[in-house]
C-alpha cells in the first residue's frame, strides 16, 4: 500500500536587517515545518524573488529597514509575484510608517517582540487568506509598461 503524498512545506521569505531576528524567526518557522529563506535587506529579497526557480508562498518583512521600507519591498515583490502573501513585523508599532502604510490598511502585522505561538498563528492566518485580502488597498503597484 502506497502512502499519500505529503504536501510540500510552504516557503517563507523572511526579510530583516537584524541578523538575530532572522535567526530566531527562522528557528521558529522551521520548527513548524516551513521552508525558510532569509534576506538581510530589501535588495537581497528582490534578487531572490527574481529567481523563478525559487518558490515563495509568504513574505515576512520588517517595516523599517535602512535600504528599503517593508511596504515598498512588498510592492516590488508583488509586481514580480502577484500571488504572494505578505506579513509585516516591526518593533515600532507606533511609528508613522507602520501606521500609515500597514495598520491603516488592515494588512497583516505582528509587533516585535513576539512569541513563537503568535508568529505561527499569524502565519497560518495569512496563508489561509485569499491573496487579494492580504493586500487590501494599501499598495501602489509600480506602473507596468504596455
């Protein structure tokens, strides 16, 4: 008797400029059987997204980073992969960037620091949502050349 095929684990790209955050989040997600890719900047994340061979189901990104804000990264990633789901995280939940670009649009958000259970619950919730719901009206997509 042949066993049923196990579904492939979901692939999550985590982007944060703090290596310790990347390490901890990677551990939390891998313990829950997710496949985890890491990027320490928006530029590195976009390079990963440009590789069509790399599967990415969910982008988890810090909102405030030195090279690129999380919402701008998400817009660039969504231009490459419209089916991508997005979860924002930040230790600055009261900042204008977080409020205006994330919270005011009811986008997925997780305040740092967070416990493993909080992260995993939010990841499962975002992955279960229809793609369009994860985007809301908050992103201004780059203009496409016709």
